[in-house]
């Protein structure tokens, strides 16, 4: 079932490739000096507070570490062993650890939870060694992943987020990293967990969000999941997700002062409350609703009906309604076969009071092959029929002259 859902998600993304045109203006005060909030489905940006300026990610780094490790792990229940090298230097660097000890038998799942919930550097080191062979090789993979994701302002030096002047990112780039990680359901399960007990019940961990609830009595019930970080240079950083009217948003904040203040968690809650109060969902197309109808030449598939594979909607300010939007489809009505799946066929532009809110690309959801009969019919219409009309006209003119 999960594979089917994933496949449909991929196909839908191919169908509706959203292109954000403008950011919304949110009147909200945050403790964090940097922030970026965007919708995973539409890519609309709702909050942009110095999102392309360099920050130190601290332990948000572990999102990328765990994501890359999961790409290599085939069995989360496989047992592995913690070695001395996984713990070397962590105490001296005052790194946060999950509490593993040399010689301990743990599962890969223990390591994944240990890396994200208590932010264990020991778990990250073990994951790097076991899945990539060394810390250096995983760091190389991290930077290669950054290039693959199109990150322009990120560079990684370690798998833990411990401070290094050359270990940096932006809230925008970190949001893209988290979005990629969330495509893995094993990651989502751990990222959204509040508490976890290790396989041998000798370790109990709580998440960044749970600490906000237990230490400061913050209502975290509307935040899906989160991963925090802290160093003196980075201050509090936080990557989190929240869902408003079926739309999941990614929020990344950085440099909220005060190691034990929980201001980063409070910022996430404040953003949720603002979005919930000031925005609502507008449906553009319902599931299976026809978006565009194309005539096809050079094929016996004379028509191609493009429908929405699922509901197409976006979050808009409360003052906006579906009837107040201007929806324009820029696409030809006539297409020539062959057409390849994924081929761009046009775009839809959504405007409000003359301002473009966003646009998305229409792409073919299936391949349409050309056929001999279809091509024969096409050339007959294009070449033979006009020639026949010309000959007929000449004949009628000559006949008329002959009579006169």
C-alpha cells in the first residue's frame, strides 16, 4: 500500500510541478532571527526571514545524516555493535549523546531513534561507520546530496553538527533537506515520534518537541515532528512540520537565543497558530476533475483528457475565495504524437487581483505513441485535402469560364 501511495505521489508531482511566484506576508514576531516556511505540495512560501543567509545548523545536521543512512539500511532490526571509535572525543567536545557504550549490541532502528530524539552524536558516528564506511565518506555523501538537491549555500564538515566555520547552511536549504528526508516513511516515523524506548529497554529518549512540552508546558499537539539543535554559535535551531487543512508545511528557524528557553519550539507553535487563524484552503480542482482537453494528431488516440489525480488546492489568506481567483491555462489545444510521459504540455497560472500567486506545469501522465494510420490521416488532412480543394476550385473556375 505504501508503494502505491508513493507512486501516486510521484506521478502527481510530475503532473503538478508548482512554481512559487511570490511569498506571502506574515505579520508575526519570532524569537528566531532566521525563518523559512513553505508548503511541501505547492512550494508556496509563506514566511521568508533571511532564508538565504548563512547559518550554523547545529544538530539539524542529523536530519541529513539519518536520511543518508536510511538509504543504505535494508533491515532496521539488524543488530550491530557500538565500537570505541564511535564515542571517541565526544565527551571532550561536550557533544550530546544517546548513551550507547562500546561493545553494546543495538539495532539500526536504535541508532536512528538515538540520532534524532536525544540528538546522539554517538549514534550518528556509528551510522556513518556502518553505512558509509567512515565519517569522511558520509560527509562526502552529504555534500554530494546537497549538490543533487540544488543547495547553493550549504557545506558540511561532520555528521553531528558540532561547530565548524565551514559547516553551514541556510533555513531555505535545510527545508529542502528535510523535504527530501520526509519522502522516506521510516524517517517520518522517527521524526514524528515524541518518545521511544530502545530495543533492549535500556535507553529512553524524548524528542525536541516533547522537551518543550515537559520543560515549558508548550502545547505541541499541532506540530507533526521536529529536530532541534544548539551550539553557542548557532544558538537554537529547529526544523519542524505542521499540517493545515491537509497541507503539510515545513518550518526551519535559526538563532533563537537561550539554550534552555525552548523559544525554538514556541516559534513553531506560534507559526502554526498564525497560519491556522489567518489562512484557509482553496480548492482549484477536485480529484478527477478535467483540467485540460487536448486533440492529438499523428495518432489514433484522437484526444487526451488531463485530469487531477487528487485534489489540487492551496492555502490562502482568509480574505480570498475561489471565486475571487483568476485561473488561466496556457496550453495548446492541439498536440502531435508521439508524446512522452512527463513531457511538458502547458501551465496553469493562478492570480488574485492581478497578482500572480503561483503557477504549475502540466505534464503528460502517460505516453501516447504515433501510429501509421494516424500519421496517414494526418498527412492526408494536411497535404492531400488542401491539394484536393485547390484542384476542385481550379476545376470549377475553368468549367465556369468554359460555359461563358
